[in-house]
């Protein structure tokens, strides 16, 4: 098995998977089931906010990939 190179760690797909995994781990580790704000649990609010974070990250990923392909 080859050792991951620095270029592989800068791949947009790898960066996005790591970022989304960290966000998901944060929500699953800190799963506030008994705390409610506005009648909705904080876990629900966290999932709602994460939707916009994931949307932003997806846009960044697409732009990043387009630039990489344009430069090739």
C-alpha cells in the first residue's frame, strides 16, 4: 500500500469527506436530546444548520474541481 502523498491530501474530494465527517462526528458525539429551543431539540437545529454548511461546502467543492480541470 502506498503512502498518501501531500497532493492526495489536497484533493477536493478528500478534503470534503474529512470536513463532512468532522461535522457529522460533532453532531453524533454531542447529541442533545433533552434540550429544546423553540419546541425543537438542539439536534434538529444542528441538522438544519448543517444543511447550509453542506450546501456551502458542495459549492466550494464544485468550483474547486472546475478550476482544477480548467488548469489541466
